[in-house]
C-alpha cells in the first residue's frame, strides 16, 4: 500500500532523512517513533508528497508519486497536522468541508457528510457553527480528525495528533481513533514521540533516529529481545513505569487493617 525504497530527503548538502526502506501493508497501524528532529514529520510528508523525496522512490497503492500531481494524491490521503492546523476564521463545518469542496461535492452532500463526521468523532452537531477558538483542545483535535476523514481516504497520516492534550483526553482520543481505524479499514501512520502511545495504539513501531530507521517491529518485539542500545534506552521509561505501577498495585495500601503494626 505504502512503499519507500531508499527514499531520501535532502535539504541543501546533507540528507535530512533517509535513505529509508519501509513497506506498510493495507490495514496496518504504524507508529513512527523518535525524538525531536529524528525525521518523523519529513517521512510523513514524503508519503503524501508535501516534501517530495529528493532521491529514491515512494509508491502509494502501487503508484509512484511522480505519476500524478501531489494535490491529487493528497485527496486520497487524510492528514492530521502537528499543530492542530484548523483555519481559525472558518467554522467547524467549513473546516471539515475544505477537502470535499475542493473535490467538487455539492452543498447537500457536504452537509450530510459533515453531520456523519461529527457523529463519527463523537462531537455534538451543534459545534458545526462554532469557530475553533470556541472549542476545547480535545474537541479541536476531533475536528482535525473529522476534516482529515472528510473525503473518505483509505490512508491516514497523523503528525503527533494528540500531543498537545492532557493525558486523559489524549488516551481517550487515541483509543477512539484506534477504533475508527478498525471500523473504517484504514491504513494509519501516526507520528509520536511518546513511547507509551506507540506501544498502546500501534500494530507496528518504526523507530527513527537521525533520519534513519533503527528499529521496526511489533510493540512486543521492541519491549523484549535483542534491540540496539538506542531502542533499549527508549523502552526503559515505559518499562520502569510499568514496574513501579505493578509494585504499587501489589503493595498493601497505607492503613490497611491487619498489615503492619507488629512492633
Ligand atoms: P521530527 O518531526 O522528527 O521532529 P523533522 O522531520 O521535522 O523531524 O526534521 C528532520 C530533520 O530535517 C531535522 O534535522 C530538521 O532540521 C530538518 N528539516 C526539516 N524540515 C526542513 C526544512 N524545510 N529545511 C531544512 N531542514 C529541514
Ligand atoms: Mg515533527
């Protein structure tokens, strides 16, 4: 479905990202995990031609990206931006309608689709007339997801979509999006710098470091087994957190009757 063959992005002299070899099958949920500047956003943008590879090849659905103009490709690929990226002067409904309008849908079809999308991302239909500034952060990100899904793409690219949210909202939205991914049969590539988020949501985690892939496997494989030091270091935090939580759960709560007070 998505294939990068020695895909490379250079800005000026050195390679910013790549060469990358990566094949993503239809229906997969892939997390692109890495620190700041590791090349996550650039990799996403190579896939939808916003930052065309300067060497190597990218194919989507078997078609090389240079076979069609980028704007045409991007109609088939939903994109959720890192910095929310809603148009502040457009209402929620108008934000959602941007893609369908470009695709030439008529007003009735757009209105019906907008209602359907608001339901899909669990937003009340009443928010349709509001400006983004009148929404909570979580609601804005739901609109971002709805907008990306508007023209019924088969592929969703998401750039740290829930990164700016509080942990509870973030967890809720992540799980809800994962359910949408299943229900709609999407192929999803989600960028995150959060190891926990990648472990919980993805089928497969691709770890980037300095523009190169340093690990690629299931969450289970990355947590265990023979990983390079950079990956082991990355997985140390969630492992420590899990151990701490397990030990807290096993210990008797303070003041539990029958415990302690022997001497
Ligand atoms: P991440 O999303 O993982 O934080 P990016 O993909 O944004 O990383 O950046 C990867 C590398 O490419 C960084 O070294 C960054 O400075 C460089 N880079 C990204 N965009 C540009 C650009 N437009 N011009 C020059 N260098 C860029
Ligand atoms: Mg980024």
